[in-house]
């Protein structure tokens, strides 16, 4: 028996990193999974792999910045598998620069993909969840939703807004047995992290040393938390923004005393 037997999960940003790891983890626990992305080749390859392994899995092209696309993805989950129990808002993008230099179009895209898209997902999924008796919505925020970084205003702003969208949805829909939570990952080993290393200001070793655990985070470790929040094991948890960062933002070492 899997922890998500007879449940249906939709994952945005399913073609890489956290999304791909989560698709595998939820399917391994018995969920039917609908993966969505704009990178179709990787998403279709993943779904074929899962299907060959016996999972119920389908892929849908979806630009999360489009309400029509997001609604169509939710409706695909319902038409294909009969319901939607888990929505994982995970798609992300990255742009930046100092605030006076920001490109307004890049700003709009960042907020649309990482904040407005989550609202679209909730808008489309909540009526189904309420009608069927409940569900779990999980969104990928970031430690940059609770702390700041120079040159990262679009990302930080979108991720901070996502945390309060999560809280608002949780208090609106808790009495319909719909739980809504956010995960705030730290430095996860994904293609987006590779782009950070590409800037060249810090090495992987230097970044790892900033963590209390002395290492960065694996996508599978975030997927484990998504699974927990999707399952009945987290039945009393809603409206939370849970940091998973290996102790990165816990450390403000002003004295220079080394760790044990």
C-alpha cells in the first residue's frame, strides 16, 4: 500500500529538478501523476519512464502564466483520473539585476510564473477539491521568500508573495478540508543552481560551506516533504512556509567561531 494510493497529483515544472524528483516520489507512493511544463521532451520522457514502471502518468504542455493552460491541465487530471487531490505549484523562472536596471518585462514574467501561476492553479483546482471533500496544495517558495539577496528583486518578491498567498488560501479553504502549504528550499542541486554557479562569484564548495550541514540540498529531499504534505500524515498542517535549507539561513556567525 502506498501513502497516496487512489489519489491524483498535478505537478507544474515537472521536466526537471524538484518537479521531476517529485513526480517520481509521488508515483512511487501510488499517486496518479499529471506532469506539466513547457519543456515537452523531458516531461514526455519522464512520463514514459513512469508508465513503463507501472505508474499512472500523463504529460500536458502547460504555460503556467496562462490561466487557460493551467485550467486545461487541471481538467486533464480530472478527466483522465476522475479527481485532483494534490496540486504542486512548482514552476519557476529566473531574472534579476539591481532594481533601477530591472527590465519591466522580466519583472512581469517572474511574478506571473512564480506567483500569479500559483493563484491560477488554486483557482482551477480548489472547486474540484471542495466538491470531492478536500485536497492538498503545495507551492515551491524559497528561502528568498523570507530573506533577501542583492540583484534578485523579482525572484524574492514573487516568492515572498507566494507565502502570503499560501496563508490566505489556507484560511479561506481549511473548513473544506483543503490544506495549503509552501516549501522554502535553500540551495537545491538543479539546473537553476547551475546558472547561479555560472555567475562565478562563489564556487560550489564555498556555497556548501555556508550550510550548517556542510552541503547543498538534493531535489529528492524536497520531494520527500511534498509527499509528506500531500499525505494524511500532515493532516493538521496548513498555512505554513517550511524552510528546507540545510541550516543555511540559521547561521549568522558574527564572531567567527567555527562549528564543532
